[in-house]
C-alpha cells in the first residue's frame, strides 16, 4: 500500500508537470495511464468510481 501511494503521488506530480509545461504527448499519455492504473489500486478508487458514476448520471439527465 505504501509503495502504491508513493507511486501515485510521484506519477501525479509528473502528469501535472507534463500538462503544465508541454501539453500532452505520447510519452505523457503513457505516464498518465500508469497513474490511473496505480490510482485504481488505492483506497480512493471506490470514491472516484462513485463520483464518475454520479457525474455520468447527471450528464445523462440533461435534456436539450
């Protein structure tokens, strides 16, 4: 768990720097994918999933 959390923090910082400095490139996309993979293994993953589902249902309920 400690290793996963450290990797999540490190990759999160790297992703932030990539987006801020250069925009998203292929190498940056790979780091972002790794960030998501390690984030899915942390304790916050169920909260992120629930938030995504809530957002999807909110957007699905909008009528034009």
